[in-house]
């Protein structure tokens, strides 16, 4: 090995923009085991497989749809996994169900959920609090019921999913400042 090297004639690495960034990420064991099994089968390091998968998701612009399922209450009765009592006496709901509904209104994305035992597909129009503090959702119902723009009690909704399907116009009977709501949290 030389004591000194002359780099005056050198050029920069043409692949530098393509280099990967080192990060720390927490994965559950099931996901990690899945990629390790595939790694053993195909002979590619599992870290590279995770990167290929995430890059494919980014390239095809896949978006995650969150699904919240009702769970049984814990022994104490006030909390369950992923749920919190809403304090209005109207039962309990997943912690971020409210955020999902608000985000779907802001982005004009269709919702799918179960209500009164029926699967519904709804274009959310307005979300707020009723006179008793109940969280209410007004939506243009695409399927699952006969009423075109019913009012839904959020505490009775389960299996909520924000779909990729977008809508541009509100339902035909939509009126701003829904009179069924004392406080409006989000509306078209």
C-alpha cells in the first residue's frame, strides 16, 4: 500500500445518486420471517427483498387501506385492543376512526363499512357531533341501503375502510352546514 495517493485525476462515482440510504426500521417477526423464507428460496438477501417490495409499492403508487374491526371489551370493560371509549356514552370506537372519516371527506374518497349488519359503500359528505355529543356521519350511500343520504352513528360503524375510489361531486341532496349536527368537524 502506498503512503499517498493522487486523486487529482479521479472522477466522482456515477452511481452515487442510486445508492441506498441506511435507516433503522422496526418490523414484526411475522413480516421479517416471511421475507427471510423468500430469501432462502431465491438466494437474495432479505433486506434487498424488502427494498424491492417497497420500491414496487412506491412505483405503482399503492396506498394502504386501513381496516378496523370490532374487538371484545377487556375484563375491565373500558378498553380493548385498538379501541378507546369515546366518552359520549355512545360506546367505543377505534382510536383513529374519526381521523379516517375526516381524511376521507378531505380527500373525497369513498368509505366502506358495516352498519346495522349490512355492508355499506358511502361517499362521506359531512362529519360532526349531534346535540348529545354523538359522532355523526352524513354520506351519499352508493350501496347497502335504500336511503340515499342517511345519517350514521359512528359508534355503530365497524369494519371501516377508506377506499381508493374518489368522487368529485357531493350527493344530489347535500346541503352545507348539516342541521343534524351541533358541531361540524369536516364537510365537503
